[in-house]
């Protein structure tokens, strides 16, 4: 299955750092965490850690690649299209302030995937029309400390995406087992989470709980 086919069929996407407080990552702890999350139902893991220097980022990426390979999952690098090839990542994710999609595509080539953050319908429409974008992140649904200062886009944007976006898209932003049902009710079939798994005492159980709610047919939530 190609990376594009995998991203289209993915349901649960985890964004996480190297769990190292900026120091070189502990391989064993990181691998155990990633294995647990993937075993619980995560389909995509993204390495996002702006604290790491070049060497530490490469070290962490090696663990992400190994974990993704073991689970048959995708590994995406955040905002470093220049390192995608060296990290053997399946693609890159770029935010609205992280450079152009065109530049990212030129750096990673045609076989890898490029994701784009969007925060409002105009950005969503632009990304949906861009042939270089393989998937969109739609949000933040709720305000989140992982994006300080970014106002919530709300469930209205999720509903807009469900009605208008044809490119695979993921709802993102403050989603957890307690509120994901509302996003699913608005048409979200894929979600990105950070803290809901990264801060869970049992990452595998947290992933399973989210996955179960994603697999409830739209319109049947209580």
C-alpha cells in the first residue's frame, strides 16, 4: 500500500515529541511509548519536537521509523522537509507558517506525502484544491496549549470540512475521549491527537478508546 493509500485509510494520528525534555531521546522509553500507542490503534505517528538539535532529531526519527515499520504505520516529520529523506519518513507536515506546500513537495518528491494545517474554510479550500496536499488538518477544534494563542476553529469548521473537502482530512485540536464524539457527529472520520495519548497513563488504552469512538457510524452517537 502506498503512503497516499495509507493516509486515506488512516483514522487515528498521533503527534508527539521525543519525550526527552530537549535532551537526546531515551530510545527504550520512546520506543515503548510508540509501540503502545500503535498497538492501541494509532495509524500515523508524527515527530514534532522543536527543542531538539539536528543530531537528537535524527536519533528520535530513527526510533519513530523502527516503531512505524514494526506496526505497518506511517511516520511523518513535522516542518522539516529537508530531513525527510535522511530520516526515511513517509512524509512531512507543514503549518500555515512553516513554508509553502510547493517547497515541501519539491523537497520530499512525489512518492512521499505532504500534510497541511488549516484553520478556516478559506485555508481548507485552498489546501483541498492544491494537488501537492495529500491530507489536511482541520482545527483546532478546541483551544489547546500545544498551539498557544491559536483560537479554536470550533465544530463549525469540522462540519464545513465534512461537507466540502474531498482530500483526506483530520480534525485536530484538544480532542480526547470525552469530546471526540461531538466531532464525529459533525462528520469527522479521522482525528489527530497529542495530549490524549501522550499524557495518558496507559497510551494503548487511550488509543483504543479513541479508536472505538471513531468507528461508531456517523449519526448513531448518543
